[in-house]
């Protein structure tokens, strides 16, 4: 029973080691720049030589604990601790070390690891060829290696699609994005070009703010035009309900009504024989007179009230209405009772 458990444990350890070994072999050296004159800068504004790693798989792999070296003596037969002592370890503690599928990682060389998680002390001389090797975390398994020739300032040595390496001119260098070497051209997507030209994200921030302000300006323009339209509609409604449109509308309605009445009267007159036509003519005249009066009453700004003296404010007439002895007696007026004589 104990032997079975030991066998299963050994198989599990070997299987896990195989899985991790397969994952580590998906990490390769993708591009190297040894003479940085105007290329990318680190977080301190310094221009340093750099190595780019690439995850060729579609799964995430954490490269912390792996080693990079430029010392060829590690190829000799020696113990793992002796080999590790001649190499520089990729530091841990940074989320960027967990490389996603088809992602890239920039490591600054000739630097002090105390300056940041992406800084390594491995030496990359600018004026001579240099051999670079990537080892697994056990310090024994060689994952990838490349011999970089002498490079002009800002030129890099990059791996192509078919695994072949070639020099790249300064305008073809692609730090942090996919390489494509062939016929002197670099195949880059729009996003890759944007990342290359804007490594710190300033252009992205400006573009994002510009889009926000543009949307706000469009909203302001829309609501301004909408408000102007609504104000014009309100003005049009007010004009439609004011003079002289209202009298004209009433005139048309009154004309149609009187015309209809006149037509009915004429039709009845023609149907009713034996009645004098003068009666109908008089009716027609009254209808026309009514029409003129009605239309005149709805016209704007015309006063049709005629003054007439009714003597309603004549105080003398009101006070003497019942006591004037010379005024003729009105038989229809109520009688005033007489006071009896007490003598």
C-alpha cells in the first residue's frame, strides 16, 4: 500500500514537472536592443538596453524565477547552484510577470534590480556581439538562446515568423509588440502601432478626453436646436390663436352657416307655391343683414356700440316722477295710498 502511494506521488510530481516544463518552453527571446540612443525609456526616464520575451502559446505562464545570462561558461558541465550563481534571475512581485497568451514582456538590462521589477543586472555590451540565454527556474534546462551581433544605435535583433533572426532598422523596432521580419518590413496592427508610438499612454488619455468633450458638445448642440424648435412651435401656436386669423376663421364659419340657412329658405320657397315671393325676398334681406352684423361684430378693433341718451342719470326726472303735479298721470303706474285725515 505504501509503495503504491509512493508511486502515485512520483507520477504526480513528474507530471507536474512535465507540465511546467512545457509551459516554460513557450517563452522565447523575441527581440534585443543593445544600443539604446532614442528608443524607449524606463520609468525613471533612462534609456537602457532591453530584452523582449514572448509567450508563444495561448495560455498564461509566470516567468518569475527564470534566469537570463550572457556568460557562456554556463554551458559547461557544472552543478545547478554554480550555474545559477552566474545568471540573473527574473524578479517576482509584478503582475506583468504572468504573461498571457501571445503577450510580450520588456526587461531592462545593465541596470540595478533595486530600481524596479523589470530591471536586471545582466550585461549587454553595445560594441560587441553578445550571447544571451534563457534558463528555466531549476537552473538546468536551457529554454532559448541567441547570439546578437553588433548593432547600430537604436537597431534591434528580432525573431521573425519562421524563427529566423534579422536586424531591424530604428523605424522597424517593435518593443512590447509582435515582430515580423521579412523584406525589410514590419507587420503591425493598428493597436501595435499605437502602443509603439504612445508607450506612456498620453495620446490615449488625450484622445479619450477629446471623445468625451465631443459627445458633450454634440449633446449641447442637440438640446439647443431642440429648444429653439420648441420655442418656434409655441410662437406659431400663439400667432394662430390671435387676430386677425381668429376673426377670419369665424367669418368663414359664419358665412357657411348663413349660406346654408339661405339655401334652405330658398329651397323651401321654391317648393311652397302660392306664397308671395316678397316674403322670401324680405327673409333673404334679413339674412344678409344678419350676416353683415355678425361678421362686423367679430372684426378686430372696431367698436359697434352707438351712443343713446336714455336719461337714466337725470336726478330731477327720477325725483319728480311721482310728485310732479303737471306731469300726466300714468294709469299703468302703481297708486300711492292716501294718508287718512286725523281731524
